[in-house]
């Protein structure tokens, strides 16, 4: 026994004598470099872009970092500091003592941005340090937005970014570039007695706004000048709203004519959604890296509320709760958020809560019919279901292998559709997380999905410019539809030359 103990002691001593590799710091401090600048650092040109890129996701808008309550959306708020440290966050002339620098340099905890996010580069950190050491001066110039002149998209750019199935399932509308085409079910009489009449999806008409003019004064013969990014039917099917760059158009669908155009948006109108009762519709959009746009309008196009600073980046999805009192939104800042809508004209919307868990842009959002759950999809390839009351995630729903671009609930059911960059369209059940069915046929990036109220008709829009209409019950592809001018030309049969006698 003594020999055994002695042997074990020798092994332990020998192992202890072997030099051990020092543990590497998983998150080492970020080194500072000499920028060799010839002029002072300017907040608007040099510092604010860094904060927008690395900090605004958690430190701007209606929902800011839940711990520090530090809003960095303006210079004044940066200098004011957060609830915990106040003005000690930035001490002009003393970067080494400023918590902002210490945190960004990963010298203290909490590190900013968090370890799960991309840190500041040495150049970015050095710029922030130099700005503080030079006195943390206020911006001296205002950012001037470049004026964008919108013109027609290139002839070959014809993606179907938006689709909408009429509530009764008899009509499907699809964008194609800057065009809006209407397809409907047509009855083909039986050729023989006793046979049943056939029903087939066929092109019906193209919606054209005759008041549109290109910058050089030409008639584009289209629904919009730029690409059509979004669309939605009113619950009664009488109005179609289409969104494009900086504008939306409300169409009298039966007449096929525009009745109202609203054109004061900052950037693309990426999402449109109606309330269940049809009294309101909401829009989402905004310029990349700037505050997202969220607006609510009455059914006749009058602005009800403009939700400022709701998201710190483009808004890609909007959805009314079943009772119409709440609006769920989602965007490029990785958040799903919910706002309580005003009950009186002129009153602002009230932020209620946010849901955090997506690791990339959140592209679509919707409610279950009972209003107790939310579903969202994102560029992180995931579909997620959330418990609204608890504010917690219920489950992740995996299946797509590329970004999930769009989400659409089927009527008053817990089932919803998703489209993805992996060329697939799927139907899910939000209650149990199950995959209901897939809809085959797409051969390129799927941008948009829609359904009739009863779920019998499903449609998807694709990068290849083709609208695909499905039987929503079986998943069978009914029609890969194109407008007449895009249909492949059929070769005429060659005439046989008369034989020589």
C-alpha cells in the first residue's frame, strides 16, 4: 500500500513539473493604434456611424438596453450617460477613465458590444478614444442625405417580391419588377357531354397607374416606378394596397384603378398588413441602418399614428393582433416588438414589450387567432414561436436551410406559411410546432407567400419572376404563372415542302 501511495505521489509531482500552457483569454482587450489623423475627430462623420453599426441595436429606439438604460441615438444622450453610471460613461479628455472606452476596449465588464456580437475594430476603438481625448466634442455638421432619383428597374430585373391571394381565393395578384399582374380562376367548358368543366388559373389584367411619370417624363405603363416590394388585400377584397420605394398605392380592385397614392416614406415600404376588421392597415419599412418606419392608416388612407424610433433599422414585418389593439413589428435590428395602438386620433402608440432571440434580421411576424402567441421568421434560418403574455420563446422550428423571408397566417387558424431562400415554401402549426406540408416547384429564392382565408389557395413569389399557385390542402402545384408578354414563345410547326413527283 505504501508503495502504491509513493508511486501515485511521484506521478503527481512529475505531472506538476511539466510546464502547463497558460489559458488564453477568450476575449482579450482590443489594441489601440495610432490613426495619424491630420484633423480633429468629428462626431457626425467619424463616431456616429460606429455607434449606428455596433451599438444602436440595443442602445436606441423605444427599447434600449434593459440593464444600463443607455440611449446612444443622439450626441446629447451619449453624453448624458445611462441610469447606472450617468455622465461617467464619457469623461471629456479622459478616455482611460471613461466607461464607454473601457467597455468597448473589453477592459471591463460588461463588454460592449456583448461577446456574442462583433466587437469594435482597433481602428474604430482608436477613433472613439481619440474623440474622447479631444474633448468629446459635439457634432459640427449635419448629415446631408443624398437625393435619390428613382428610375425604372433594368429590363431583366423581374423578381416577384410580393403576392396576395384574395380572401375568397378566386384571384391572385403578383408583382413582377415594377408591374402588378392579376390572375384568376377561369372555367373552361367541357369538350364532351358528360365531362366536367375545368377550372384553370389564367392571366386577367395588369394594374397600371396612368399618372406615373419617369424622371424624364415618360409613361412607364406600370404600377410603380421602382420594384413592388409589398402588397395586401383588404378583408373584403375591394382594396389592394401595393408598396414600393418611398410610396404606396391604394387600388380600387374591381375597377383596377388607383384611388390614393401616399408618397412621403423614407425608403422602401417592405410590409403591409390589414386589421381583421378592415378599418386600418399598417406599413413597415425604412432605410437600412436608420430608424425603421412604422405607420398605421385608416382604411381610406388617413394617417392614424407614426411610431417613431420603434426599431433602429428597417422594419420587414407588421401584424395586427386579432382584436386590433396591438401591432407586432419586426426588423433588421433582430427584435420583434409589440405596440399598443392609440384609441384617440393624435395620440402616440405605446411600446409594450419586445422579444429577443433571432440572431439576424427578423423578416416576418404574425399572431395566432387567440392572440396568445406570436410567430416570427428570420435571416438566421429559424422560425420561432413566442408566448405573448410571458414574453418568452416557446420553441424554435427548424427546417429551412437559408433565410426565411416571409410569414403569413392562414385565416383564423394556427397554421402559417413561410417562404425561404432555400427555394421552399412550407406550412407550419404554431400550436404544436409541427410541419404541416411543403409546396414544391420553386427553383430560386422565394420572397413572398400568401393564402386565401380558408387556406385552399396558396401562392408564392420567386426571384425567377414566376408566380406559383398551389392547392393549399394537398400542396399540389396548380399553375406556374407568367403574364402574356413573358410567356415563352411557341415555335410554329414547320411547313412540309411538297414532295417532288
